[in-house]
C-alpha cells in the first residue's frame, strides 16, 4: 500500500489595505475551489463570496481562455489560486470619463 503524497499550493487574496497568502497541503486531485474552501481564507475576509468570486491561477482567470472553471480545475504542485475582487467601475466608462476630463483641461 502506498501513501499519496500531498501537494503544496497557495491561496491568495488582496485588498488595498490587507493581503494574505495561505500555504496549504492538499491531496492530488483537489480543485481550485476546494483548496480555497480548505484554506479558511473566508474567515479572514468574510466579504469573499465563493459562489460569485472569480478565481485564477497565476493571473489566468479560471473558466476563460480554455481553462476549466474553479469547480473542475485540478491543481498542480506549486499552483497559487488567486481570488479576484469585483471591479468597482466599468473600465470603458472610467476611460471615457478620463478622456472627457482631459479634453476639458
């Protein structure tokens, strides 16, 4: 009988005033969402809603560009799962307002 060796991964979240990276050992086959749940990061940042939060691996959003969604994306050793905060402003609208302001000056 062989023991399955756990793999080391990280879960990261950042606000303007506080950042946290949690290192943890998980079983091979663990998904990104499960790793975030196991990390306990929602206890440190209760504003995180895992049902709607966007997750990524090293800046690549899960569920986009051919990557599986967080519930299906299986982690590899050394992966860092990032929890992304929602945008506070529509980027197109913010750019339009900056252009109008620059034009007025």
